[in-house]
């Protein structure tokens, strides 16, 4: 994911997290973005994202975020991780 894509994804997620959980969510996202930039982001990282981010989401936004992340995972599984 390029820098612009990361910024859009960060904004998308942060708009959907519970009040007061923004910093925790941002840390999870930045960890993944750093791994992507280093070229060390793995399928395991992609799969662990939802279980880590879901508890921070507003209940009514969970399905929306899961759908977007699953779409990204399909892209990752096709070998387009960078």
C-alpha cells in the first residue's frame, strides 16, 4: 500500500473506532505500515489485524471495516503486498 493509501486507510479506520481508542488503533496501523515500508509485512500480519482492531471499533462499524480489510487481504494474497 502506498503512502497515500495508508493515509486514507488510517483515516477510514480512525473514523470508525470508539471514542478514546484512536491512539491505540493508530499504533496498530502504524506498526503495520512500518512493516509494509520495510518489506516485512506478512500474511500473518494481515490476518492478525482484524482480531486486534475489532475490539476498538464502534459496534455499528465492525462489519464495514471487516469487509474492507477482507478486500485488502484478497489483494495481499494475490501477491500485491507492497
